[in-house]
């Protein structure tokens, strides 16, 4: 669903407004030129959109859950890799 063909999943509204990022995670995980946020003007439900300009693809709620789960897995894997690197560095210095 693009910005032009938007229909809200909650209220079936068709009008969008830009929404600012909320929280540190949205600033860290969503680069500004590629990911934007929109809000349904009827019910105020927020939707992230991926892409550039008016051709952005708005993510449905089910897709948002998958993306969040993927981000959590990637962050967890990074933390585990850092921990293993720290342990091996401590082991080598002893």
C-alpha cells in the first residue's frame, strides 16, 4: 500500500499526515531519508513508510511486528557477538 492508495486498518480512513519520530529507537533504527512516519488523520494510528517521496510503501501492522522482531534479533546478535569478543579478548590477555 503506497501513500496514494492508503486505507487505515483501524478506521478505513484515506487521509494521511506526516508524523515525527518518537523515542530514541526510532531515531537510531530508522534513517531519515529512507523511513518516514505517517498518521491517519481520522483515528491517529501511526504507520511507518519505507521508500522515497510519494512512492513510499506504508507498512501494515503485521509487517511492522515482523520488522520489530527482526530488529530485536539483529540487536541481540550484535550484543552476543560483542560479549563473545570481550570474553575472548580477556581470555587471550591472561
